[in-house]
C-alpha cells in the first residue's frame, strides 16, 4: 500500500494509517514521508510494514554512517538528522505523558543536544557466538529482533578502547582455540565480553564464561598489556549462573590488575566494580546532574533522600551542598560502593546509605518520621514502585 507517515512510535518507527484508520508501524520511515509499504505482520490492532520504496523522502533523511545499521539492534536514528532525532524524542515523551498520564499539553522541555553524539559510551556488553559459516568464534552485537551475533570491528557508540579490546579478544580466541559458549561439545566457553572505560582512559575488561576454567589466560594478559600498556586496569571473569539474567549474573573473579576502575563525575571521584551501575554517557550525565542540582536549589540546611541511588553518584553530588543525604538501593554491592565513594570524597559525615527495596525502605523511613526537603528518584526502566509513589504523595 501507499502510506503517508504522520507520526512516530516509541521505537522511533514511522506511523501511518490505512484508509480505514488502522495504525501501521513502519521502521525506518520518517514523519512527512510517503512510502510504498509491504505489510509483514498483522494483529487485531496494528500492522507492521516494510519499506519497499520511499516515494517522497523527508528533507531530514540522511545516509547512515554505520555499515551494520538496520541489521544491528542498537541504533535507531542514524537515518535521520540529529536535530530531528532530538525533536522526535521530545515528541515521544509528550505523547506518552498525554496518553498514559492523561495530561493535556504537558510542559516537556526540549531534548538537550549532546556535544559528543558519537563514541560516548563508557560501558559495552558484547555477545560471543560461533559463526555458522566458519565454525569459529566471533565477538559482536545482536542482530535486530534476533539472537544472531553480527561480528563487528568498530562501533560508533562505544569508546575506541572498547572496540580495540574486542579485536584483542577476537585475536586471542582464534589463536588459542578458545570456544564460544554455544560451541557444541566445547564444555564451556565465553558468552559475553563487557568493557568499562574511564574518562582518564583506563580499561576494565570482563569475560562472562560458562565454566571457571579459561585456557591461555597468560597469553591474553600479555596481549592486553602489549596493546594497552598501563591503560588496562583490570581483567575480570564472571562465571555465569545456569540461567543468567544478564552478562554479569554470576560469580565475579579478579584475574589480573586492580579491583576497581576510578572515574570522575560531577567533580567527584567514584570507584567502579564490574557490577556498579554508572551512567554510560558521561558528557550528558554531568549536564543532567547539574540540572538536578539547580532544581534542588540547596542552601546547606536541607535533608535529601535519594531513592534508587546506585553507587551514590547523585547522592554525593548533592551532599556537598546539603546538610544530610540518605541513599537507598536494592543492590547490596552498589551500597558498598556508595559507602566507599562517600569516604573517597570526604562526605562520609553527610551521606548514609541503606540496602533495600526503595518501595519498602523509603516508606519505612517516612513512616519513622523522616521528612526530606528534597527527594530524588532515578528508577530502573520499570519505573517507580507504586508504594513509593504513594509515600511521596
């Protein structure tokens, strides 16, 4: 069918309607375009189409610069100008607040452009799988809507240290016949490679494996030392659980180097371990936290409560200007990191941290009579716990 694209979906796909009003989602289509679409999926409420031909292209359509764009499941906006991507992200938030929150004409601020839209990620999780054609292992990214691994040499989102580390791992696995975890009869192998990079150029490398034993470990350490010198701070192994929830779900073992990677954020120093939650876009996080500090407008006498505090980044950024800060986080390891970071930055007298479900612990603190002057929430993707929302109200 010929379709006019009039809107945008939450996954940055174009949205149009058939003559009888049925919604059609079209990946890679832009608002304002007219496209020739083949319907590839039908349900009771929506259709999904594939572009056969762009009949009227948008002036904001650009040529993607990554050779894997459209195959990889990572990026979703390389086919549009950066300015349009910012405007559409704001439009998506507005639509959600109007539709789900049922608020008319909500005040949604413009999306803040990044001065560094490429090579900004300080953490990467990459998959390892056996190439069906060659039978050899490869490190890469998942194909869109699939568990097929696409081998890659570079990624425009990740710091160069991360992609260089992947090339070293690839070379090591081929040279010493290190199997991928999905290799039949291999008896264990590497399933994921996780990288963490500091602003100062330090690298933490983590191998997620299905068994404790790793062959040719000394040659790997030597190869990493040759490639990175003093920039390689840590080499870790995660021995995954039988059914891991993610790439770091298992027993954590330091194989070589330092226990933590030190990074700076909001003028403070933070220790990062393999499982520490740390915002991945450092440039934008600095600006985000500055907005939080402005909104809090602290004068030095306030009590601040930080729910979902992670390793204490927001808590400590605010503790400098507050009288007292309490941070709550479910992950006990993150709370230990937060306490260490408070000591590291000389803020231990102002900041307290508690391990627990924010929906339970914060409610307990409020029930005990604590009344914060400022409450900050930075919840996981599922959102704020309903009990906590009620307590806030």
